[in-house]
């Protein structure tokens, strides 16, 4: 073979080898791709088959039966919800019913809807906007926000997480969190109720609402919430000033100018229902401490839960005003009790009935008026509560009144020796520290407040708050006499 022919031969052979190698590489990649697609198809096919096989593969109809088939065994036992969502995300409003019944929808949406139904996601907020409407027997356009809360942190150390917002923050569910799931509230409630009615599994359970705390503020209400948790941490769930109920309670306005008592009561019942669903097999009892401002719309609560016992905590006038205004004097106008002068119809009505002019009142007087409207509203409901309401005055010995009377007799909650010891232990911890001091010991400050009160505070207390305080005292003492 000549050199020229050999060169041509070798060149052609090399080219053929390259073509064969390219063909083999292409075939290998195609096989891998086909194998991958086969495995993925098999997985989803198996998942679908498992879903369809639940309940013996019976042909069931109705939303709930379809939901039960797709939920499978999820609600049979409590799951570790520390990382419930993982990388699952859904932008916008999640269509719950469609997510649970339409197999073609985003699988992430289906899983999120399931987590709401089996109570692994908890209601943390509701949004009412200009497009929302509330009627006597229904409502629409209200958005519910869900996120997985770690209640165990609160159960382990109530004084460290004394407020609902603390639990929310520690659970990484605060504002801006990408773990929050938004749904239509009415749709979520209807699906949850329908599912619960036909659910034969152990979980989720509906907790028993045992008692509710209303208060004047700065009068021992946080001690009440911490104590309710410490009584029996494994069996109790306690919401301390949570967002959803206060929004529902005040949705129609203090004077119910936006909607009726019946409408807001219907909304509140649905909110409490969702917050009382539990996937913890140990939990049994439910308690709420509402924000102080909800006392003005206590009629909504009583319409929604006419047989649930409640208490109203209050305090000596000068002491509670001093606690409210315990901020630098230049910021006194920003105190909660002062800001209500421009927001509360009841405050404006109170001033209108008095001999004073709105523009002549001091900030200390606005604070006293704000507190007086709370006390007057509570007194109004106490007088016709037929024993379900109880007036409780703050005192250094308040924890013993909780243990001896309020919890065992009024809230019908078991108080054994172990529970008593736990409550007495946490009662000595000042919750406002939230871990800033290693041992935040609670100290009674009543005498100090009285000695440091300014003349403006003393006069405001005497002129505006003392009258309602004295009526509460009369009512409380009369109740104690009746109990003897």
C-alpha cells in the first residue's frame, strides 16, 4: 500500500470510529433519559394507585371522600412538623378544594392543602380588606394565613414565650416568612368541618374550649396565660393575645357599624374552630387570653360561645395608669391607652357624655377614659352573664386565686399537686424579660407606682376611672358574698 493510500485509509478509518463513538454516546444518553422517564412515571403511577386504593378502592363521591382518599394515613398519628413545608412553596391564594380534588393541579398545592386539613399548619392571621363582606350568617373575601407553629417551645417555658407573637416568631412564621400559606377562610373552614365530621381517625382532634381571659391590661393577664399552660403543658393549648380572634372580634367595629353582632360571632366561631384543631394526640383543652381592647366587643364572644366561662381582670386605677404610661414623657402620646382617643367610638362617646371638651383633655385623662370604657363594657356583660363571667382584681396573691378558685371552679380544670407546683414556679418569673435576664424574678410594684404617680395621673384616675372601678369592686364583692 502506497504511503498516500495508507494515509487516506487511516484517515477514513479514524473518521468511521468517531462516527461510531458519537452514535454510541447518543444511544447511551437516550437510554438513560428513557430509563429516568420510566422511573418517574412509575413513582407517580404508584402514588396514584395507592391513593386510589384507600378504602378498598371504593367509588366514593363528594369532596370529603375524595379528600380522605388523597390524605391516606396522614392523620393517624402526629407527625414531626419541625420542617413540614421543606421547600414547598405556593404563591398567591391556594385554592384548597381544587388542590384536594383535581389530580392535574400542582402537587405542592395538594400537599399544602392536606397539611391544613390534618392540622399540621396552624391559623396565625386573617386579613379583612375592602373586598371582604360579613353578613349575619356568612362572609366572603377573608384571607386566612397558615403556618406550622412549634407549640412545644411555649409548653417547655411559658414565661419565655408569653405572647402568641413570640411563638410565631420562634416558629419562623413572622411577617415576610416564605412558610406562610394563604387560603380563603370560608373555604378552609367548610372543608375542615366537613372532613372532621366524617373523620374516623384519631387525629386531628377538636380541643375543648375551657375558658377565656379578658382584661384591663397590665393587671396579671400574662400570669393567667402562663399559668393555664403550666397547669398541664402536654394537655393544654393556650393562645395569648393571638391575631385571628381579635380581628374577628373587632371586624364589625366597636359600635357594630360595619356589620352585626351575629356576623362577627359567626366569624369568630370559625376562627376559634380552626385554632382549636390539633394533630397532637396529647392535647385536650383550649384557652385564650384576648387583647384588652376586645373587652369593648365582648358581645361578639358571648354570642359565639354563650356557655363558655370567662373572667375580666382589672386593677387599682392609679396602678394601671402608671403601668400604661411607663414610657418616656415625650412619647406618652404613643401609649396604647392614649392612641385610642382617635380610634375608639366608645372613647369619643364617653367624652361626649362628660362635661369635658375633647381638646381640653390631657393625655393622662385620655388614658383613664380608655381604661374606663373597658371596665364599663366588662361590667355591662358581667351583670347579665348569669355566673359565666367573673370579675377578678389584681393582687400580689393573684396566682393563688387562679389555683384555688378560677381554674378548678370557674374553668373546670383539674389542679393537682404537680400542676400547683408548676404554676407557683412560673409565677415568680417576669415574662416581659423574654430571656434578657437569666432569672427574671417577678416583683410586686403596686406601692412604688402609687408613690411615684403624678398629680395629673391621680386626678385622671379619680375623675374618670375610679367610678367604674368601684362598680366592679361592688360586683366582685357581691359575687363573693353569694358564694359564701
